[in-house]
C-alpha cells in the first residue's frame, strides 16, 4: 500500500471508532432507560412559578366574569407548537473520490481534497435577507402534531470547494 492508501485507511478506522463510541456510549443523555412520568409532581420544569391564591372582594353590584385559566404546559408537551431555528456553520470534509456518469461520459476524480468556504463575518452580509445565499447557513421550521412526532422543513446551505 502506498502512503495515501495507508493514511486513508487510518482516517477511516478512526472515524469508525468514533462512531462506535458515540453510538454505544453509556451516557444517560443518549439512553431511554428512564421513562417519562405523566405525574405532575415528578415533572421538573425549567422555571418554577409560585402559584398563590389571591382573593378579591366582589361587591354585589359588580358583575363577575369567570376566566378559564389555561393549564400550564410541561416542557415535554409540544403538541400543536411551532419552532424555528436559524444558524451559521462550518464544515470539514475528508479526502474522497467523486464519480460522474451520464449519457456519453463516465469518469472519477480521485483523492479530492475540499474545504468549506465561509464568508468573513460582516453584518451587511449575514443580516441582509436579499443576499441570503452567500453565507453558509442552516434553518428549520417545525410543527409538532403530537408530543413526539413532528413535521420539519429545513435547509443546510454548505459550500464544497475543491482545492485538489
């Protein structure tokens, strides 16, 4: 094996090891061992609100209107909600082969080295919606139709620039 093949094999093996460590890690944040409880007493919200009963004196001449108080949603109750995410990103690419084929042509670019091409931060570029295609960005618009299932529309706009 030549030097490039040895280096590619080493990189591939390291990536496989990282993926295996990530997928089979015993961290609690990646496991579903703890079941969610529907008991309100066991739910721990991000913010605690002190609910105190307030009494008001109602005079006989005043009309009383009963307002139905909407129950407070827990953090994991997302049904019927929308979310929007927007961000800018960087990326890195490994050395790869690119195959092209179609009617009348079939060729391969071997050992292609590429990188991303982020725009230098400038508010006139990053905050201007008329030139949204210049910076690398990602966005998601999500609607939760149940607590666990959702419909998401999104885009990751990356730039792949070959240097060799």
